[in-house]
C-alpha cells in the first residue's frame, strides 16, 4: 500500500477514536510520510515511538498488532501461556496496558496485571514470581513525554532474546494494521481471564530488595529524592522507610505521576536539567545528597552536596563505587563472584575486579545481556556467584530476583553505602577520589548524533558503512591499533551493529546506532594520571569523532 492508501484506511477505520482522528486530520504531507513510511520496528527492546496516529507511531492499533503477534508466539511456545503486565506514568500507558491484557485474554492467554503503575523491575520480578511465560512493560523509560513504548520480557524475567524478537516480528508482520473493534478489557476482567497482581507479589519484591543489604549502618542520612513524576515514588520511599535511618525530603513538583513531565522535558536522571530541582532543594536544606529515578524506575542518578553546590556522579562512577563497596563489605571472600558490565562501561571496573579476584564479564549494550549472565550462572547451579551488574547509562543490579536494572535496588545500595561512608567521615566523592588515586583517572564521554525520519536512517547506515571501510584503519588523523566489528568479527558475543576502535592502552571509542531511537551513539574512553590529562585526551578525540559521525 502507498502512504496515501494507508492514510485513507486509518482515516476511515470505524474503531478510530477521536484523538487519533484529530491527529490524522491535522497531518500535512511531511507528517503523513513520517507517520506511515514504515511500521514501528519491534526488537529486543520491544516497541518505542512517538505517540500519535500511523504505523510508525505508538497508538492503540500498533499496540494491539504487536500484542497479537506476541500472543501467537506465546501460543506456539507454551502449552498454557500467561503474561504479567505493568505500566508507568506515561501518557496512555494505562490504556495500552489494559488493551494488551484484553488482546491476550481474547486469545486465551492468562493475564496478571498490576492494579496501579509499578516500575519495570517489579514487572521483571512478577514474571519470575508468578511463573508467567512472558511480561510486558508499557514505558518509554527516560524519553521525552511524546514517546511511549512496549517492552517484552521472557519467562526468565529478562528482556527477550534476539531470536525471540525475530520470531515475534514474523508474527507481527502477518497481522493487519487495523481492526474494526478493539477487545473490551472489563469483559475479560469480569470473566477472570485477567486478574490483578496482589499485594503478596509486591511485598515479596520488597523482601527480595531488603535481603540485598550488605553492611547496614545506623548513621543518619539526609537526602532529597525525586521520582521525576514516574513510578518510583511509592517503592523507593517504602524501602527508605524500612531502612529507618534515612530522612527523605521529596521534590514535591516531581512527586506525583504525570506523563507530561511538566518540570523537565527530558525526564532522565543522567542529565543535570532533570536533577535541577533536586539539586536546589539539596542545597537549600543542607541534605547530604540527592537522587532521582526515571519514569519507569529502572535508572537512578545521584549527586553529593559539596558546599553550596551538588556534584553529580556519572553512571560509570556510581557503578564502580557500588562495585567497590560490595567487594569491600561482602561477609565472605568475593573471589568466587562474578561482576558484569557492558562493553561501553568504564574499564575501572576491570581494575577493581582484578584487585579482589572477582571475575569480570563484558557483554553487549543492553541490560538484558547482564540478566542473561545470571541465567547462565543459574544453569551452572551457582546463581549466588553473581555479585553486581551495571551499565554506564545509570543501570545497576546486585540481586538475582530481578533480571533487569533496578533503581529501587540501586537506591538501597546508595543509601547504605553513603551512610557507611558518612560513619567513616567520608562522602561518595571522597571514596571516588581514593579509587582514582589508586587506579588512575578513567574518563568517559557520550556523544549523541540525532538523525530523524527516513533520510536519517539512511544517513546512519552510511556512517556505519564508512567506519567499516579499510580507509578507517589507514587514516593518519586517527591512528587505530585495532578495530573490532561486533557484527562481523568473532567476539563470543551475539552479532550486533557495534564498532570498537582501540587507539592505545588508555584510549578508545565505540560507535553504535541506538536500538530504540533515531540516534547514533559514540562512547569515548581515556585514562590519565589525573582529570586534566584524561579530559584533554577526550577533547582531542571528540573533535575527530564528530567529523566521522556528524
């Protein structure tokens, strides 16, 4: 079908609601093209896209189509399939969650749905706790308000594998874009095919987090917390309440669920803008530190007050602080333990693991690959070997009951670690400086290149093709000692469109297209004797990478 034919079919669909009809009628030719030139892609991260009408948008029809495809996959793979579902605070998240439940129920698939918004890690936990065949989380994580998404989890509580995603996509491709009617949620809820997840599962999750304490301290800690108008408000505060030694001041403007995110257009705790209100309140109240969780509460960002300002801690630095804390405070020797990080995360982790005799495993970008490592240890009969997993994009996990990054878990570790250091007269920043003095200054920088629409996709492909060319290895401006192509070389990891360029023992960069957004990401790494030396090397490298990817 042409774009015009698709547009006409959507405009005349009897099940089209007033909101989508209004969007369709307001479209100019450019918006029509962007809304219909392709189907919203389904991958290991599920679906993610801008809200609105069209095959390349997140709406009731794309969600229903994806759910029908996923449902056929589950019916093929399991004799009596079931699915757990949750959602965050985003626009239409609850609508999409209830529609997903109703579509599954109409196919005879048993559904367990959280009765109110709950974080992504609690969805992963529910899949395992309730022994369901799959899980669906309606979220677009930390993206702006115009986005929503549909994350799919396997029976192991991890995001689905590449093979499963391909199979599900095959079924989705066979489904029609539109339907004359959408299934009625209440009908299947009343029939008992859909049931709400009970408080027993929620309390079981809290108990699973509670057992992750390593070296509890009674030293009082004063902090400021922001849920960024997302799903973390209740579970994070509940864990801090149980700790007993934490005084919590909330950022009131960001306390309650609100998918419009009125105070920060980009609700991502990785960026200072999203943390601005928490930083201001930390300085005003004299709190020890502040932290925030993203809308689906799988990422956490934090900062420490130093005088009249707050110093934010990067995802890499928080990862090594937590890794170091766990290694130093485990009741038994950590030498038999396993830590896992992604290939784009700091190499300081390798130095810490070497010191304590911890095995470090590197995996592809995406926390599902960290979760898979727990599954491998489980198959070997020793899941207790798992110590910690982290990624540079503010994701952390120290337990095995959840198989995705968990900001509630991270909040527990943060509070315990900061309290213990305060007992010693130190802050997180003091401990970070000690690690840098011991291992060197590891600097990292993320460059993001945005390429919107159909032309943007072609541009990203052309850049990756150029980076794979033999000329890249012969460039005098950028001496490369080794290039690893994770799509074509044998790396022992799943094939992925990622390129790594080693310039020296202390300098490298990695380039990959985002799996969920129209972006190309470049990760720059350097190590120096101090911050000035490391950052100077990154400045030089950034200029060269911008020429390659800009």
